[in-house]
């Protein structure tokens, strides 16, 4: 069977916070697929992960805002105005506009026109990463070009999109995968039991995150010159719960020796720095900023505890199963997080990690103190977490599942 070129539509590329997408793209290339990457937004990160340089697929950028490249948009409009696909796509836009009367909806249609008009030769399949804006562009482009499409849904896109919007995309896509059981249950319900929704943990490239064989320190917080290192990796945004984590750290006993290190950028970084100062944590907190993957790996191996206080925000936004938790666990790092979304699918309480209720700095402080004081417990939880990751979260299982889906549906489409 001849393989079609897959056009992968992304919100932005490359992005430091989306290594799970990059490793999937590389895995698909290594499995023999011919990819073309199309991004709605140019990169904003100053650094790149090594995996981005290993991906061979060419990258194309659509106009982020239509008024910035009007000639591309007008040229694409005239190229499609008299084609049957234009009226199919316009009919879909007309049905969507009354329920989402926003500029963004029109922008996605304009981006889809440019995508359809400039689609590279030989492209035969469209695949969207994220079920919100990338899937909107992909769905319209699918109608314009008469091409099949599929979707990988993750977290924010599942929980902040309207039911009608998700349901329409699920019925239009040939298949959809998502990476947590909670997300799968929501999509399956909206799809009315449609068998085209699949659970697929994106997992971890275990070659890149090899086993950490060195013995960890047995510091227990009793010696000021041997502090226990608490690490967190994540963007400084509301759903990561860094205000709750900082409040929990401030509740720890004053005579306990610890340090907190944060890796990541994000619009809330200055606010969290100010909160740390207000809580009197200045001398114990290090803000590392965004780092490349190899540097992050070294921090996992030097830390004693990994903490992430995930929460559900007012608009429903939340993490699925944060990839950084899987990464930390792969390095035998004892993890503490909250009991929401897909986190319990990795961390079983007192077995592979510690779980606390969300929005509860007191409970989080108690869990952190327990781990700081007990290096034996840290070692037991870290060992068990690594075994779970290496037994259940190898990204090659996901690549195999995606390969089967693409090839099976290509046969059906033909």
C-alpha cells in the first residue's frame, strides 16, 4: 500500500513545552511516514530540544493573523471560490458562526483556505494536534480539499472546548486519539460511543530518558548544609498550581533544610517570583527559566523530590497527564502531585507516588515534609514509579498504535 504524505497541523512549532508532540513526530518518521508540518504560530522559545533537530519534516507557517499577510489570504480565497469544496467548508463555517461569533472563528477559516491552497504536492491526509484551534483549521481544510483527517486531543483542548464543537469534530474526523482515561471518557461520551475514539498514552522516549543508576542522596532535612532539593518543571501558568506549591513550601517547619528549583517560562513567572518573596522564600527558591531537555534531565537526576500542584481552572483548563511527571518518574524521582485528570493513572497513592487534593497547600506541605524527612520512602516510591513508566509508558507503543490507525484508515479511505 502506497503511503500518503501526512500534513500535521500544530498550534506552534517548535515548542519547549510540547516535547511529547516532537517525540511522536520523530517516531512516526522513523516508522516510515512522510510528514509535512504546518504551524499556526511561529516559535517563541529561544531554545530548542535536540529532538526538534532530528525531525526531518519541512515546516510551513500559516498567517497567524490574516491582516498580516492579506495577499496570501486573498490569493487562496480566489483559488477556491469556484470549487465545490469551498461551499462545503463555507456551509460548515455558517453552521459554526452562530454558536461561536468571534473573529477567531473567521481567522481559522482563513488559515484553512491558505492551508488548502498551499498544500504541498502529494499530501493525502491531514492530522491535527489539539482538538481546539488546530482541529478547526484542519476540519475546514479537509472540507476544502476533500481529504480525510484525524486528530490527537490532549488536555486544555478537551476541557475548554464547547461540547457541540468537539462533537462535530469527532463525527468528522476518521479517528481521534487522546492520552488520558479521563479525556477518553469525555470524548467517548460526546462521540455517542463512536469507536473512532482511542486511548493512547503518548509515553516517553526511554532511550532519551535512560535509567539513572546512581544512588541518590539520603538527606533528611536535618542538616542546613545538605538541603533536600524539591524540583518542579512546568510553565508558570494557572493550571500548574505554583501559587499552591509556594504556599505549601512556606508552611514547612522552619528548621527543615530544603531548596526549591523551578524550570520553565510562562507569563506568570514574575507573579510567582513576587509571591515567593512575599512568603519569605527568597533564599530557598531558584528560578532556572526554560531549559533544553538534556539540562532538564540533569536536574531530575540531581533532585530528591518532584512536585506539581495541578489544578482545574475556572474555565475548565487542566493538565492531562503532565509529561514532566513521567519524565521525573523515569529517573527514580519520588513524585507528589494532585489527584486530578490523568495524574492517578501514573501515581498510585503510597505505591508509585503521593497524591493530595487539589487547592490544598496544607495537605501538600504534609506530603512534602514526609518525603523530605524520609529518604527511604523517597527511594521506594521512586523505584516503583520508574518500573511503572518503563512497563507502561514507552512511547513506541503509542507509535505502533498510531501507525496501525493511519494504515487501517487509509485502506478504508481508498
